[in-house]
C-alpha cells in the first residue's frame, strides 16, 4: 500500500474511498451517490487498468529483467554521505572500526578485547539480540546477548533500565576450569571460546557460569512445526571462521554455545554485529591495550560497574550507569 | 484372613509369584525403556525438557542416585572383606554385585545426558584435571575396574569348580572363569587375600569418587544452593543410607530371600537407621544455616524445595515416604521382622531418589541474573522443569536393565554357601 498519510477521523477509517476523498470535504450523501457519468467513467477506468495489467504482464514475460539493478536510486548508486566520512574519527563506529583494524594488525597476544556498554544510551530495542541471532544463526533457546530489563521503584515513581548481557569474557572465567575435556578456554586476546568438535555436551559450564551466558543447542528450529523448515535456518553458521552445519545433530547441536565477540567478523575487520547494529550507539568495542582507543577511553569513566564482581570472575565487559 | 495365611505358608507359591511379578516388572520397564532410548537416539535432546537454566534433569539425578547406591553398597561389602564383619558375610558377594550393577546403571544414565554420546571417550583421552568432573570420571573408571576384578576373585573358585559341569550353566561358568581351573583349597585362600587387598584399596576410591560427585556440585559458586562445604559429605552419607537400604531390600529377595537372611536384614536395618538419622542431622544443618544467614540467593533454592511447585517431592516423597515412615518402622517393634525392615529399606531407597532430585533441580531452577528468563522467550530458558515422558521412559529402561542383570545374576551366579 502506498497510501499517503492523511488526517483521518475514526469514522473515515473503514474505507479506502473515504480516505481518498478526505481532503475534498464532501458530505456523506455526495460521496455514496453515483451519477450515470460516474459509472461510465468507473467502467472505462477499470477496463483500462485491466488492459494495462495484461499488456505489462505479457511484456514482462517476453523481456527479461536486467540481472543487476542499475541506475539512479538503486543501492549501488547511493551518494556518498557528506556528513560522515569513512576516514578519521568523524563517527564513533568508524573510529572503532579503524581502531579494530589497527588492533588486528598486531599479534593476538598483544591485543585484549574490551566491551563497554553505556546503559544510559540503551533504549531496550533488542536489536543487538536479534542481529546476533541472525549473524550466528542461533536456534530457539540459544541466545548470546539478551537484553535484561531492570525496573526500580513502582509506578509512577519508577525507572526502567536495560542491561544487554553478552558473554563477560572473564579474565578468571568459572566456565573454563570445570570443562572435563578442555573444550573451552580463554584466548590470549581475552575471548573465551568453545571447541565445538571437542565439547561432549555435559553442560557443566552452563551451570558454572554465574551470568547464564552459556546456552546449549538442543537441536530445534524456529520453523520446525510448520510445513517446512526454512532454508535460512539450515544455513551453516560461520562461528570461529568455520562452517558449521546443524544437520543430523551435527555440532553445534548438542554443544554449549556462547558469545565470542563475533571473532569471525573481527577477522574481516568488522565490529561485532551487536556493536554495528545498535541504534543508540550504546556499545563501545576495542582493544584495552590501546590506550587511545575509544573503548579504553570509555573504560576509564568513573561511573562504571561490572556484573557480579564478588564472584571473582573479573569480567571484560563494563557497564556505564 | 485364613486364606492369606495359607498363602504365605506355601512358601514355594509365594516365591513363584514374586518371581513372576519381578520378571513382569522387568520386562515392562525394558519395553518402556526401549521407547525412551529410541527417542533419545533418533531425536537427540529435542524431546527432553531440561534446558539452559535447569541444565541437568532427571537423568543427572538418576546418575547421582545410582552411583550413590553403588558407592554405598560397596562400602557395606567392605565391612565384610576388610573389617571381617561376620554378620554381613552372607551378603558380601551380593553387595559387590549390587555395586557393579548400579554403577553400570549410573553410567548409562549420564551417558544419555551427554549432548554428544559418541564423544564420551573424550573424557578419558582429553582430561582436564582442574575439573572435578574429570577426577570423578577417572576415579569411577578405576572403581569399575576394581569391582570387576574383585567380583572375579570372589567367584573364581565357584566358577572353576562349576566349570566341570556339562550343563548350560557349567559352560557359562567355564567362560566366566576365564580359563582358571584351579579349584584347590590353597587357591581359595589366595583369592581371599586378593579380595581383601582390592576391597581395602576400594574404600578410599569409593569415598573419593563419591565425595567427588558431591564436590562437582559443591564447587559451583554460581549456584549457591550447592555451594557448601557439607555437600561432598552429605553425598557420601546419603550414598551409605541408600546403599544399605537397597541391600536390605535385595537380601530379602535374592540369595534365598528373607527367611534365610533374617539376621542380616535386621542388622542392616539398625545400621541404616543410624546413618539415616545422621543424614537428617546434616540436612537440617544446611537448612538452618541458609535461613538464618538469609542471603536471598542462598535461600532461593531452599524456598523451592520447601514451598516451590514440587514441594511434594520434599514433604511427601523424601520426607514422609523416605524418612518418617521408615524411621518409625525401624524404631517400633516392626524392626524385628525382616519383611517390615525390607519395606523400610524399599521406602528409604525410593526416598533418597527424591533427595537426589531435590539436590539437582532446585539448585538450578533459579535464574542466574534477575530478569534473564523473561529476556529470552524459550522453554529452554525457563526455571520451570518437569521431566518429559521420554525422560521418564529412558530412566525406566535403566531400572529394567538393572533388574535384568539382577535376575540373570540370581539365576547364573553361585549362591553363598552356608559355611565358607
């Protein structure tokens, strides 16, 4: 529907015609009475429309559409935005991306990933949760980054705050030592990862994480009780720079899964999907060892907290409140 | 009434009927179990109800239950073979056999719980000795080996003498004797020495591995319900209680049943009563400390136990059936009747399963961060858990498998002789 937005009163909402005529200010009797001239015009209009439709259908069958859409207005010809250049620190996301590429040029041991989440900027839209699920093709029940709603006080004296909760990538992770088969460990760059091929699926790490940051893949699909499981759910996921197909109970089905700061995107010089997608720009991501990076700068704020510090896990995710 | 008396007087008839009931129950459990295992193999975990909050369910509770029975009955058998406690001598072999069967049941239960059953060998090849789970796995592997060898040496003499028989049983004995034909009195004495050494080595291993199972839960600081120094010890105590209780039941059925094992059953009853009272004391201590401390995270699990949706598991199953009634049965004059004591054993053994469920599930059924389960809409991220039909069916199958092994053992394995 490409109907233009017009001011409609409740009585005018039930028909298209009334909406079309809304600007003309016609009385109801006039609007619903048809003169012979009107009828003739209507019939000829309908006839013309049918004819046009038939001709255009025939033409579209004969002439193949261009393989690649071209010309003004297509996505390939969008003008460069003057307000935000791709160079320098003109925009937080671009600055962070440049810093990320700089960090990726260093050896893995000398970078240490850090995420800062400004809860004052988070609007609770859950876009990061959804973007993460799309990026990593997460099945039902597997969520790497839920947004937790926290309400303080009672209406009307109340405030609602949002805490996105990725994996804290702890410096002293409680999930790593409990793994009986050494299938999970902390990389030198600070990210805690899971070896899907080694993990036996005992779920001990899930119980040991005080943040509930690990979820297990039980092998279900969102569209499994519909006529067919949709192909977009069966596409392999590219986590850890590999292709993982979930078909026939293959890994990662039966494994513990968790946020890995989109390592496969970092390899391509891209920010984690949750950072890129955040409409409030509430996320800062970068190398803690690079003192000039935006994330490191934000991590020096005085109004910071870390979740459940008393557990001694030393999280790498910082919240600004 | 007279009919009933007449019925019980005809002992052969009773035994025959009991055997019929036993084998029917065994066959039914196995049949139901086939469904559970079929679903587990074909659909994986889809039909199971645990998730990412309640990460472990019925199968893990079953695992710690069965493995507790194993450790408990092994420790009872060590009273005979290490400490030379004559009163239990009649059921020594039966106790070791029980330890082996229940250990196999436990391993089946935890194997089904793995996300990748085909990778179970990873635990032996890539162990991480910082994990209590790896310690537990290594210790129970050692324990299994030890029991198997101990059983061999316990029964070798009987196998060797029985192998000469040309009946079907004789052939089985020949196979089980592993080629040993030495049926002299000296070899019997040598076997006895070997058994004593193995049983002695088995005591620390059984204590370590079952304490290790308790530690596996106790070390998890993220779940305050488990995070207590009493936990490993509570596991051991419950293991002794459940193992002893199961043995009272088993010795009233197998090895000539209650009429011959009367003394053993009554003696076991006394031991189980003492252990059960100690177990209750430990549990009361856990509750008192948690509630007097009053930290919400710590009491949340206990709240679920006492007044959650499955509080009946605590009050009815674990409390009334598993604790109060058997304690009364073991205190009142019924303690002198082997059948009543065996019934108390059955109730305690069943009640401890409720206790195991109450360890695993309420400890997990609390969201780690307030608001986590409302942030994710999925039945896998939900503190509410009740085992699914296929989960129950699989566990039934494991019980049926255990019954089958017991039945075959009763039929094939040599019985205890009156005088050794």
